[in-house]
C-alpha cells in the first residue's frame, strides 16, 4: 500500500489503571505507520489519568465528564478524533505487533466493509477462543448471539478451523475496527444501551445501511474478558434488555409480532428456573429487563436513518435454526455443528 490511511486506536477506560499498566505497552509496540493512540477516560476515580500523563506522554487523553458506559463513552470520544479508521480496543486486550495492517489492507480493498474484528483468543488460555467475539459474531433467527468458536458458554480450542476471512453479523466490541465515515453515517452506538450488545445493534444498522461486517483472523489479539463490568444482576439485566431492544428496533413487523412474545416466554423459563435454583438475582434481572421493554415499547425508536428492515435470513451471519434447540436439545456445542461450511 503506497500510503497507509490514518488509524486511531481508542481505549475507553474506567478505573482501569491495572489494565493500562499491563496491556498498553503491547499497543504502543504496534508497527502501523500512521497511528495515534487515544485513551478516553470515562470519568475514572482512580489515578488512571495521572498514570498516563507520567508514563505515556505520547498518548492522547480525552477526559470525559461522566461515565456514560461503552456506548455513550465511545460516541463522545469519537466525535473529537479525526481519523479515517477507528479501532475500539478494550483496556484488557493484549495485541500483537502487526495486528493492524492485515485488517486495514482488507478494508481498503473493499469499501463496503465498514466494521471488522481480528481473531480473539483468551489471554489466560491462548490456545482457546475468547467468549466476546472469538472468530466473528453470528446470531440466530430468534436473536441469540454466538460466534465462530463460541456457542453459549462453550468456547472451542483454536486449531485453525476458523482461519479464513469471512463476513459475519457482528464484530466484537473488544477489538472493533470501524470505518470512521460509516460510524458517523449510522449515528454511532445507541447510547441508551449503556453497555452490552451495543456493537451487535451497531453492526445490524451498518448492514441495513448496505455495509458489510467481517472477521479477519490474520490479525490476532488476546482478551482477558469481563474486566470492565463484573458479573452480577446489572450485567445480566443489560444483556436481556438490550437483546430484546435490538429485536424491537430492527425486526420487520411480520417477524416482531411472534418473535418478541416468544422471546419473553423463553426468557421467563430461564428466570423461573433460576429462581427455583435459588438465584433470585437472575430472576430479578429478567423481570427488570422485561418491564423496561414493556413500559417503553412504543417509544424505543429505530435510531438514526430510515433503512429497510429486512427479514433476518437476508443478512450475513444469521443461523436459520434455533440456537437453544441445537445447543440444549441436540447437544451441538461447536459452531461447525450448527452452521455448516461457513
């Protein structure tokens, strides 16, 4: 490539000094020529900012006035960054020196690709895929997300089985390459999501706007996972709420009228099973998520743009069979058992 486009690696930080200490050195060792590294601080209360100012004066620091989560934080930060590409990188990700170049080459060769991800492996188990994206995100026709290399809580070992570049439904927010013009065209993230599945909603909007989303496994990064928002009722509530919210936003009416009630019923089964097993917190998380959707159903809105709402089978990265049946009843634990020849 004669001239590399400008790239900004943007790390959203919230009280993550320990991750910056551990993982920022690998980012700074990146070999990409036309690169700036930015840390957007989401109103941290630890000494993250002073640490960066002391030890990494070449890193640009954006101090945001309040913590608006992953979605709002990145929206606020990216409005202030001038670059042709953004790489949204979690603070708990270790990168390899040449992790940027393969993805940018691919995206420059196909202007329809608006978002992409590298292969995500587990930092503490580097021969296994990492939960939050693995080798590219998919979704089933009921809206349940999964990945090449991760079905539900089951992650596969990486034996090169997903080393081919492929179009996907969603790219992981842990290491998300985004064409800047496309990000702003579709309105960025839906800040109301706060955190969890906002990248799936974003990639869905990109596809509705005519763009493509890909995984390029030539690039490899290692993700700790779960470092920014710990497990608990709030995390679970956001996952249930945001997944239903996405379906309300993007499904055509003929799918929405039966899929939303069905999903409420399936969520209810999980909630009551959790309660009977003594997990009242999980039950309450689902109740809160459902109440949020019911109370706001007619005001959720579709966000920026008026792109067509396509049947789910028309998108890349959609499994036509039901994931819950394949996983729980047929005991299919691997991506290749659910999606053949992809």
